[in-house]
């Protein structure tokens, strides 16, 4: 399965609680933190909700 590297590039301050919880569910807590996830429809949906706060690249 393909992997994605997700990096938190913008702060979650003044963002809706739903977006904050989505970042936490992805495992992103600190700025510039990088996590790897499998490229699944669930992860793609989560990324779509916070695409303005993260950057995504193929791993």
C-alpha cells in the first residue's frame, strides 16, 4: 500500500474544534511534525478537511 507523509505547516489556533480533532486523529500535535499513514480513503478524507493546515507528499 502507498504511504503518505503528512506535515503540519500551519497552527490550529482559532480553528474549529472539528479541525483540531482531525489533526489529533492524524497524529499531528506540534508544528512541522511529520507522520506517515497508508493512502486510504479514510485518511484522504481527513486530509481534505484540513488541507489548508498540512502539506502532503508521497513517501
